[in-house]
C-alpha cells in the first residue's frame, strides 16, 4: 500500500470523489494507483481555501479505479469553482473509503519538502517517513457521497450489472421513509386507442413495470387501451418523482379525466414536452 498527496481547496463531509481538472491528470493518477493505495488531501495556501484549512492535512481517500464525473455527485460548490459555467474539476475517481484527520496538522509537520504543481493538479508519492507521520495521526472514517440516480443507472449499463429494483414493500415507518428516499421515476404514458390525445401521468420505482401492469389490466390485445411510455425522468428520491407528477397534474388540471384524475385528455405532445422540460429543471 502506497500513500500519495494532492492539494485541494477544502474538505467536505460527506466526501465526494477524488477530483481532477482534466482526464489527462486523472489518467496519470490511475497509472500510479494500485488497489488499496491512499491519497492524502492538503489544503492549498490560496484564498480559495478556507483559512482554517490552508496548508493543513485535512483527510485521506481510498480511491477506486472507477472513473466518474464530479457533478454526478452533489459536491459542495465554492465561489470560483465554476468558470464560464464549467466546473473546474469535472472528472474524478470513485472513492471506496475516506477519513478526516481531526488534528489537521500543518503540512510542514509532516514533510519538509516543497511540492510542485503536480501536487495541485495530480497526485505525488509520499516518502516512508511522511507516511509514518500520517499513520500516527487519528483517523475518523467519514460517510461518502453517492452518485445521483441517473449516474448509477449509467454505470450499471456500462458494467452490465443488474438494474435497480424497487425497494420491498413495507408498513413500518422506517421502511416507508426508506422507500420515499429511494430513486424513482416520473412518467407520462400515451393512452393509445383513446378517442382524443391522452396521457397518464404518474410516478413509479420502475416505469416499465408500471406500463406492463397497466396493459395487463387494460388488455390491449383484446381491443382495450394501450399504455406506451412517452416521457420519463429518474429522480434521486420518490419524493421528487411525486412532486413532479403533482406539478404536471396541476398544470393540466382542466384536462384531467373525471373518472381517472391521473389521465389528461386533449393534450398536445408539444405542450406536454414543454411542461416536462420545465418540470425536470424545477421551473414548473
């Protein structure tokens, strides 16, 4: 196991990915890192770093070889983190574990050498004597930030892993609260076979499974209506999915069917698409 050092603008808990300004610097780190290696984070001396963190050893990460996009995590942004709308450290490596160092010693107490730009952009190996001083400090394990639901879906597709399933039903308070925090979709399904253009708007942990359930009940093969997914959006929590569903139904309240208030009729595709985009961006 080897230790490396990198300089950062601060240390936040929960802990996000190990971030880099370019994919080149990330790839360079990947070439050096081996399973189990640690990266020590030290606050820069610049104004971008909070004064209490400047020049101090803040924390330790155990990165994985999994490349990620930094903004796939809800990282805490500071003034100056964005330039012309672009995040300065867009790429990163997923972390397996992370520790804060409550003592936060000055870097000069750990090492007497000067670290070059490589330590600000990438990672630099530490000497055995420096590692010994780091290991002698108190380590406090911290919670890791999790990627957004959309990012988890993308990574699952990339690695060919099983797709996320809905949480098991529960009647306990803790179980219900857990379900509310689970990722879920807002969906709009076209009601094929209706006399006028109509959509069913709702939310579900698995919108494809929901479509199968609806079609099983309506039996389109025997002349019934068919529910075909038109738009869907994956949210980090069921609360968010439900909130967008309700905002859409309120937007089209005058078009809701008297027998099923989750179905809106006489709605144009373009009008639904416009409202959908606004709902996803939180402007509905």
